């Protein structure tokens, strides 16, 4: 017969056993991350060669890769990275999961010695002579190189190429004659150097070789031609007429009054040269002889002959004879009586206040 006390103990034991069984059925440890793959594009390379690491991880909260020069933060669970080991390196991929779980996988990349010592195949400058402000291009090729620099540049960055052979060009614009030194460093600590010099020549002075005008005197409404030839100029202009002219050329001008034209040439270094020409413009000649007549053109010796004339826009007249006589201060319109003793030609010259003239002639024949 079971007593009451024993029954209570039995019930408690049964309850505890049930709780333990239920707890054991629901508890399971956190699953470790799975590294599906961790590979290298090559596991045997020469110093300076690049290698692509690729990975694919699942079930991880974070990952890291040991063996890098600098480990980036926040690597994705699947990705790739370019590395260039300088010596044999073991890369360790650690994947961290929940509950402190971790999975690890490694890859070793064996690095051999570079094929040979560093060598500068060529280092050139084109051109080697420039004017101030002009550029030159440095070109070079280096093999088996770990790093290089060019001394003489305004900035001196040291370059670490991704491959052991480098072929590059750099544009430079020296303000004075400069020697550029290419320094190349190999994988075993050796170095090589080469030098090129770019000479900056003194800027030649600007020179106006010629500046002329033809013709130098014109009537109103006519044109003249300006001609020029200039050396070593960066800019050429005729003041007040035209800018950005060629080093040599011609230009037609038609001033309405007498005018001075100034050629200004500016050199590369800012020096200037000037030259001037003058185009003289004469007012249009509007003096006219309307009539110039003789009442007789063939006469006997001693016969009286009357010369008559009319003009337009004239202020006075002069009569000249073929044998050198000169009758001045004749009116703009008038007449004169003569008694020729020999055959003569009479020329009427009409003029205005600007001394513009016009002529007309008559011959009187004496029998």
C-alpha cells in the first residue's frame, strides 16, 4: 500500500521529467556560417602580379579577410577583390554567425621572384625645346617595376602600378629649362634612372617687318589697301578696325577723311610693337568748265579774237599759252580779247578754294 507522502513525491518527479523532456525537444545550438567558396584566380604568381580573390558565404552576420595590407570594413557575403601580394601570402576568410559561431577557410598564394631586375626601356620628351607656356610630352616604358616616380614635376607622387610593365605618357609645361628624372624601383630593392631635359627658350621679341598702304592718297569714296607682315606675335590688330589678324595679310579701307591707321602686335611674353600709316583723303573734284570758246579759230596776223568761258564751282581761272604766257586772276566766268601773231594753244585752268583744278584748251591758227 502506497502512502500519501510517497504519492506526492512521485507526482513531482513526473512533472520535472516532463519539463526536461519538453525543454530538450525545443532547444538547438545556433548553426555555423557556411563558406560556399573562397578562391584565388591564381595561387602561383610573380611579384607584383595581381590576383582576384572571390568568396561566397551564407548564414553569416559578418566576414573578414586576413592577409590584406588593409582590411576593408563591411565586406559583403559574396564578392571579389583584387590583391597584388609582394611575397607568399595566406589569406584567411573568417565568417561570423549567431551565438559566436565562426567558420574559417584559407588560400595561400605563392609569390615567386620577378623575371628580372627593373629596367627603363625608354624615357623621352617631345619636343625637347619649347617657348614659355608651351607643353612637352614625356613618354616612358619600364619593365619589372614595383614603383616609380618622376622628379622635376610640380607634384611628385610615387606610383605603384598593378602590373610589372608600365608604358605611360605625361604632359608637362615647364616655365624654365628643366631636367626630369625617372626613378624606377624593382622588387628586390634595385633601382634604375633616366634623365631627359626640356629646354625653355627665351621668347623672341615681336617684330613688325612691314606695314604699308597703297595708295596713300585717295579721293573721297575710293579705297586703299593696308598690308602687313609680323613675326613672333600672339595677337595682331589694327586699332579701331580689326582684331586677331594673321601674321601677314591685307585689308581694304575706305576712310571718309584723312586718317592714321595703327598696327599693334603683341608678343608671347607680352611685349608689343606698333607701326602707323596715313591715308590722305582729298575732297571730290567738282570744278567744271562748262564752256571755253573763241569767236574765230583761224585768223590772219593781227586779227582780234575773243575768248569766252563759263565754269561751275570755280573761284577763279588762269589762261596759259603754248609759248609760255600766263594770264592770272581771271574771273570764274568771263572773256578776253587777243590779237595773236602766231598760231597758239590757249588753255583755261579753272580752280576752287581747295586748289582742285580742271583744264580745257583751244588752238587759234594764224595764217
